[in-house]
C-alpha cells in the first residue's frame, strides 16, 4: 500500500483533534456534577436554583487549562459535544412572521372590502399550497376584483418613497415581497440577540430558507410560557443620553464611600438585594417584563442574570475581600477612570455590589445602567472587556426617543471608508431627534435595544431632518445587522408559533439511557460476531469500528453539532453498516486465497477489487443523507449529520486504517499466521450455485401480493399519520400507575368535542401519548392553553387523579405532562410535501448516479424499481401491522427511516451490480442468466453477513430505543429485510429482463433490415 505514512499521520491528527474537542465535554460534565453536589441538600434533593447559581458563578471563570491556555466555563460549554433536546429536554419552536399583519401595515390598515376578503381567501389557500402568501393574496385579489389595482390599496404617505398611485401591480408586489423579507430578517436578528442571551444551554436559532420561518431550539428550557413571551413580544429600541462624568461623579463617589462604610461595620443587611429598581443593572426590568413574572422562583438563564446573579456564598466572599479598604469593586475592577470598563469575568462582582439595597438607594431615579452588547478585546492582555454606561432617563424611566419613529435604516460607508448605518425617522421622530441632538452636541447618545447598548456615538451637530449616520467599531456584517435591528419598529411584524415541541427532562434522561443501551449492545454483538467469523481479521475490523465511533463523536463536537436520539440511531445503524466495507474486503481476500493466491497478494487484490464497490455503496448512501439534511428539520437533521459523518469515517477507518494494520501484521507473508476465517465460517455460503434467476417470477408474484394487501389496507384503514403530517397537538402524559389507553380515548373524544383523538401507550402502560386535532385551525397561544386545560380536566375527571405541574415524579394518584408537540395545519402540509420531495429527489439522484457509473439505463431503472418496491413494501408492512393492532406513526422520523432504507438497499444492489459488471468484463459466459447468478452467488456471503449484523443492531434499537424510535426501528427492520431481498430478486432480475427485451428488439430490427427487398433500378 502506498502512502502508509500519510494515513498514519492523518489518523494521528484526526485522533488528536477528536481528543481535544471531546475533552471539553468531559470537563463540562465534571463541572455540572460539582454543581449538583453543591446544590444537593442533606435529604438528597437537588436545589436547581443553587445549581444554576454555581454554574453562573464560574461562567466567566477559568475552569480548564490545556497547553497553557485557560478556558472559562462559557468557552468549555461552547466547545463541548452538544446534546439535542430529546436527550436533555427543552423546547423546539418554529415561528412564522405574520405576512397578514405586514400587508395590513403597508396598506395603512386599509378597510377596503376586496382587500380584506383577498387576505381571508389567501389564508385559506395557504393551508394547502406551496406558494408564498403574497402570491396567494395577489391571485385572490385579482379573482375578486379583476380590474383592481394594488396601488390604490398600498400607495400612502408611509410608502411614498417606494411606490406611487401610478405604480404597476408588479412594482407594488416587489415592494411587498421586499418588506416581508426585511421583516423576517429583522425578526431573526432581534430573536437571535435575545436567544443568544437566554442562558448557558447552547440555544440555536436559524432561518428556514424559502419558508419565511424561524426555528429556535432551547435545550433545558423548563418554562414554556416564558419562552413564548420571549419569542413573541415586540423588541424595545430606545435612544438615551449618556451621562457625563460631572453628572454622575458625585453619585459614584457616594456609592464608593457607602460601600467602604458598610464593609467596615459588616452590616447584616448586606444579604439584602433589590433586583428590580431603577438603578439596578440593565436587563432585570426589561427581561422580567418581557418574560413574565412567576409565582415560583425561576431559574435565571440569560446574560443579564449572569451579570446580576444574587448573592451566593462565593460572591460574598469575593466582595468581602474589599473589607477595610478605601475602594469599592466599582472602581477597583475598572480598567480605566472613565468610562468604566471591566473584564467580562469581573462584571458579576460589580453588579452584585450595585444590587445591594443600601447602594441601590443612592442611585437617582434619573439614571440607569446598561452594558455594551459586544465585548472588546484588550490588545495587551487579550481579555474581553465590557463598558458600563450610565444613561439619563426621563420621568417614569422612559427614553427621550423610542424606535417606533424609524421608517428606514440601511448599511452604509462613513467618511473614513468604514461600515456605518444610515437611518431615517418620521416627522414626529425627526422633531424629537433634532431637539435631542441639538441639546447634546459634543456628547454621546446611546442606541439601546432590549437594554443593551449597540452603539454610543458622539453627536457632531444638530440633525434637523431625521437623517443621520451611526458610526462605530463595526464590521460590514455588524453594520448590516444593526441596520435591520434599527428598522424593527417600522412595520408591525408579529410572530406566531406554528410548530412547538416540549420535551421534559425525564423523557430526555430516559432517551439517554435507551441510547446508551442501544450503542453498547450493538457494539458488543457486532464485535463478538466479527471475531467469531473472521478471527484475527475480525479483531482488526473491531478496532476500526471503535475508531469509527470515536471519530463520529469527535467530529460532531468539532462541528458544534448536536447529538440527538435519531443521531444515536444513526450511530447504531453505522455500527451495523460500517463493517460492510470490511466484510467486502475480507470476502474478496478469502475468495482470492481459495484460488490459491498467497496471503500478501490476496490482501492487495482484496482491497483493490473491493474498492470500487465500497465507493459506490458509500456514495449512494451519502447522497440520500445529504438530501435528508437539506430537506429535513429538527432531529431529522441530527440523524442526517451523524449518518454523513459515520459514512465518511467508516470508509476511512475500514479501508485505510485496517489496511495499514493488516499489512503490518502480515509482512512476513504465510509465516505471519494471520487468517480471515474460523472453523465456524470456513466454506460458509461459498460455491452455493443457486439459480436465482429462475425463481424471479415467483418473487415478482410474492411482492405483488404483499403490496396489493398493503395498499388495500391503506385504502380501507388508512395510515397512522403523526401530527407532523396532519397538524394538531400531542401530549405525553405520565401516570403513577398503569392506565387503559382505550378507555381514555373514549372519554377524551367527548372532551375534545369529537375531534380526531388518539390515545396509545408510549413505552410503558403508565405513559400514554394523546394526539388530537381539536382546535387544529387555531394556532394562537390562547388555543394552546384551552386544549391543554381541556386535556387536564378530562384526565382528572376520567381517572380521579390530580395533575401536577412540571416534569416530575408522580405518585399513584397523580399524573403530569412530560412532553408536548404542536404542528399547525400549514406547516404540516409543508412538512408532508417536503418529505415526498425528498424521497423523489433521492430516487432521481440515485438513478443518475447508477446511470453514470454503469453506463446502461437498465441498471438505473432496475435499481429505481427495486427502491420503489422497497418503499411500498415498508408502507404495506405498516398497514398490515396496524390491522393486527400494532400502530406505528408516519412522521418525519419515518421519512428519515425510508431514506435510510433507500440508501441501504441501493448499497446492496450496487454490490451485486458491480460484480455483474466485473463478470461481463471477464466474459465468463455469453448467457446473461449465468453471469447474473454467478454475481449474486459470489456476493451472497457478504450480503448475508452484512444483513444479519445490521438486522441485529436494528432489533436492539427496536427493543431498547424507546417509544420515540419504535416506528423508525420497525421501518428499518422491514427495510433491511426487503432491501436484501430486492437486490437479489427484484433489481437484478429486472436488469436481466430489460436487457433481454432490448436484445430481442435489436434482433428483430436487424432481421427486418436483412430482409429488406432489393429495388431494381428502372432502365431509361
């Protein structure tokens, strides 16, 4: 083998990187264990508030040193291997910016009947259409009023710079589309600013391209109502005057002196704090108002909370270090006399001091404090620094000017060629801005969004017309983002939640446990089998398998991707599929050795001949994973990412790492005493000589019968579509003792006014999943509360048990809601269409790949027919299982299973096709049936072994993967069986039949040409 050194070096580099990134995960887990220990009472109960306080106290403190570099807990959390919501609990939300409200805002809330009717009709059409809302609105408007012009609706004073009464419909529609896209961008930036400061739980927010929707995931969120308020409330943009030193100096000196006096006498009132006062650190007031108050103490998990943490023991000890000194933390920690600038790690100490009741009372009601939104790195020390601003507020704590006056904002370039932001205000705003800037020439005005200072520029002169420019330390991207944020108040763009999933921590912990059992069981059985079948070769394959799993986890950490429960399923599946390459290689080596080739030469030939098949098999599976990633959402993306990484790492470890090791161990040739067989496996499936082609018509008939039965049952009974595809709400309800699902279904049917309702056991007979279409058309928060209340009242009346709030342990006379999911009718239709598109796209891509690789359309068509056959058989199996009382949901995870089956099935098929191509090239026979039979028989060993090992791990997933993955596992189980079957009895025979038909047509054509009558030329 060439380039052995490169393989070794690359393996060492990848291993080092994986160890480096995974080390942060171990450190993070260790700190969380320390937090639990510190928060555990004598009774063994974990105080979650104390746990969070411990984590907040070390948030900006160095907790890990590696190669002389110190990492704070925040940096450790940012680098660790993330866990998905389904493994730790949390909340997944998809928001949609209301195009209806934007249209009404652009029209100046026009009351034209045709306009309002067009909006109403477009909303109905949107539920079943893939077109954008503006297009549906325009179609409806033209149907209602064919001669109507949009300019008559939208041309007003607010839009006079964009359109006029003479504007065409096309120009107006362009303006509408631009404004809607801008509104989505603004909403995304506002939400990202909020979510990034929600806490230490690694939240994630992204735009779902092409849909106008925003996806938000917040692991560990345990207060759904709080999150909803955070996501759906309007952003608060304000302009404040920044206090000059002479205006605030006396107050700051008084604070410093008061602190010194307090420390000297050790006042017992130091334990008191007032988190909600005008002088408190920025963030408490706005976030408390924004997120809502609660009757119970809430876990603080935003940046403001980190800066304003209440007095922990560690914090008081830190502050007590200033005892009997003549300076307070306010000045001691500042890196400059003015403005007050602090290292990020010191901010919490400053805020704890400012929150003391005696200190807070010294703040005049005309001032408030706010932190910079963006830390600045000190060029000398490399530390991140934040400026603390003192802002002047008007009566009632209000700002002199708020963001609702801004009509436009855009990224620009200032006079020094640096990125800046230009903004325009309305008439009222222009007058207030003129007054505010005129009174503050030579002073600074702070631009504050959600109580964080984005910029505090100096006023050069009075700005009379509302046009102004903001310059600062911006990158081009930051200037663009600030422009979109500043424009947030120009249009009403409320958001509504169209999809929501809540997973309680109990379900998350159970999923972790089930995932670990599945992985460990799969590894144990596969490694045991490989040693029993291939002996020393099996040990090498197992070594590569361990490397493969290690690489998958390490690369996930490097990419900052989340490990989800479907992702664990992907790892379990990779365990079964990753040995396929080694099986192919080892079988080729054994085949060469049976022909009398020496060990070293057989190894070289085995790797060389298997290489083409391995590449084809991996590429086809990888393509389906790419499609799944592109069109999937949420946990399905996690599965796709894990599968792609698994395919790439298994190829490298199985093809290159094993070869380096095997060639090293066999360098002495036959004297190496290295073997790829045991007494158990010697001669198994070799020289079977089965005539598969003669049995193909029986196989066609058998498949047809199964599909006809399945389709018939689908027509009669239908399939059990989950809320992903039909919309609605579902709840996972945990009881303290077993309940009968069928009785609950009957009672809840009445509670939900006879709307479609399903109740089935979920993992155990004390947990049920309730799914209902009750109020499915109403996606409002109020409807969510009504449905939830109806469910709780109904279950209380039916069972006589009491409901307890939160995902907690329940007694025999209690129940709780451990998780829930909501999918609006519109997004359900989009998910269903995207799923169908993904399957069709996968089939087209695979057909094109097979066509290119094998240069004959018969191979491509045979593969596609087999894949369609596999899909129909799996759907039929679900229908037949439902007829026998085993109901599995058809949802997004099922689509992930279908695409995996397609990838697995084509993997099998390509292996056979590759051997057929090789045999045709060798011209072993002119009878194609003999060639095809020989190809199947020669690859039968590999087919059976790979199928058995994959089936084994899939069965483990089916048994231990939990209720969430039960349908996924069942689909894979049927898919692996039928995929193996179809590659032998469907795909290959169809290629044979199509080839014979074409040959027959060519023969008939040649015969006609050979019997063409001669034409005798006429004589003149």
